C-alpha cells in the first residue's frame, strides 16, 4: 500500500497483483476545521483498507518542506540542523531523508510529528519518501539523451514543483505556492532566464493533477518554442499503472520507480 500525505489531505493506493483491477485508489477528503493529524487519525480508524495488513507500506510526503544536499556531503546526523536552517519555523516537523544515488543528491524533508507518529504506530515498517525524490529520479531518466536542457513542471493543488536537468544531471529543484497560471508563468520564466535556457533549443514539459497544464502551456509557448504536455500514457506505457489517470502523478511515479 502507498499512502500520499499532502496539504490537500490523504489518499492511498493498494496494489493487489492477483486482482482483475490491480490498483485500488481512494481519497479521504479532509475536514478543514481540524488538523491534518486529526484527519489522518480519522482515516486510519474508519477506512477498512487502512486497517489491513500489507507486505509493504510506502508513505509519500507531498510538501514544500524539502531541501537538497550533494550525496557526497550527506551526513544523516546533521539532517535536523540543515532542515532547521532552511525552515526555521518548522520545529514541529519530523525530519526524514532519501539518498538518491543515481542523481547524486539527498533530499531532506519534513512531516508533521503527530502525523508521522500516527502512521508509524499503525505501520512500524513504513518507508517514507518525499514526492520530490520520486520525481527527481524519474525526470532525470527522462532527460537523458535529449541533448539539451529540460525543465519539468508538476502542478499539484496550489503548489508547483520545478525540476531542471541537463542530460540527466539535476541543476535545480524547488517548490512554489501558486494562485493561478500567472504565478506559474512568472516563476518559470525567471528560472528559464536564471539557468540560461535557450528559448529555441531547450524544452519544458508540464504535468498537472488538475486542469492547469493546457492553460500554462498556452501562455508560455509565446516565449518558449518547445513546450510539451506530459502524456501519462506515454510515460507509463510499459508499466502496470498504464491507463490510470486518477492517481496523482507523483504517487503513480512512486508505484513504478523501484525504491
């Protein structure tokens, strides 16, 4: 089972290879008047699928609270200090990390301590991953062999995460709070200029869990020649998740990325 924790609430996906439909995906809409931890607790107590035993449980944390360090300089004893330096007002977070050896970086990320404890109490062997970790590895592979710089944009809820690569080597990753397509365009064009992307030679690919992809593409194609909407059928054609467009893109990536 894979559980996705995000500012929008909780969703989860159960994989049963022997079933005719191997994936069961459910969302648990949050009650905005209570905390994320209270919503998670309610879901764990009321959702039958969350009360079953599983061979493996993954927890995907979709949050802007992450930062990167080079893998060669990574020391797990210092993750709390690094996280506190980058996010000084987030003392209530449990800090975790993923080492991405293919990409040569480590991602340090935070999750509300109460949510972390609730999940660990129910799933003591759960493995925690940042959304950015799965997509760095996935987009890194996609960018190899393109011969130019690539920018990948993932819009989820009111957040946009931007990944910049050159032939598989990550140049930059960061998350932005966005209130609409104009905000997205502003951040993208600033990054495009900052990293010296070529408007005729380099490319950008966009994916969204909502309906903003086409609107954003229409806006930035006036300034960038190579703009592409990510086709999930194409990305996951050779996988068992092929054809499923309901599961969030980062969760779908986690299901096939081989962590």
